[in-house]
C-alpha cells in the first residue's frame, strides 16, 4: 500500500500544475502556500487565475480537513481591510478576485499559518520570524500550536496587520527584515533568530527545494524543479 504523504504546493500564480502534482497520490494532507493570483505568465490571464482558484476551492470542498489553503502576499492585497499592494497587483481585476477570495476568508478557511502535528512542521507563505511574532503579540512563546492559533485569529480579525511594514532596516525594500510578517519576510532575516520548530515556506523563488537551518524553502514551480513531500 502506498504511504500517505503530506504534499506541499508552493506559489502557483494561476498555474494549474497542482493537479498534476497531486494526481494519483495517496495524500494525508495537501498544503497550499498561497499566491494563487497575479500571474507573470502572459499565457495565464485573469479568467485562468479565477478558474484555477475555483478548482482549488472545489478540491478543498471535496477533501475538507485534508486540504489547507494559506494566504500569500499576492492574495492578501485583494482582501477587505488591506490597503497596501505589491508588484503584480491587478486593480482592474481586484473586485473580481475579491468576490471569490473574500467569502472563503470570511468563513475562516483561508489561513495565515498551519502547524501539522503529525509532521511537526509549521507552514506559512514566507515564514514566521520570532522577532516579528514577539513584537506583534508582546509575548514569548515556542509552542507551535499556540503560535498558529494566535496568528490565525489575528488574521481573521484584522488582515491589515499582515501588510508590508516598510521598516527602516529593510534597505532593499524587499522584505529583508526580521520585523516583516509571514507574507513578506525573506530567507536571510527569517534565519537570524529562528523558532525551534521546522518551517516550510514559499515566497522566495528557488531553483530547487532548499533547506537552510530548520527552514525548507519550497517556491520552485515558476523558477525551478522539485516538489516537497513528507
């Protein structure tokens, strides 16, 4: 019998390749790392993005608790209460994207973080900085389930808290600061003062799945090869 797997689907940006990745797999869990919209591929238009996300939602409906959808920065800026945008934002299509994304968010089905107790791994779009977490919640905590719950409750109540912070030490303006949140932080900053648990993130493109410290960087679909499974 084929062993059940946890399958990670990194940043798609409208790419339907996730269907090929999961086809025939006996999966225990499928975790999407966010960035469902804002394709940079001229062959993928807005209707393709919408259709692809509808297919993902149907896949989620059919598999209920076995599929987790996380929020990326290219999804965040289409939610109500979020005013900042990032590159690739589609103002002409914002209402159309919001109309399908917002109801899913309102049902608290779109998450900012997910901790899998079976694999003992924390998942988010860009990573959870210890510095960011302790400043945001004014507590010190190392229990991953408590961290996940606090982050998701804040996200569902106030998604604007996860906007890009544009902090002074982010000299390049690309998220390279420990003060940036789970939609934005870049690898070097994430690794400075890590949590003790393993994390899996997307957001920063890799030619292949790369592990540095206790963090797997898995954004390979649009720039390289390799899929992460546990």
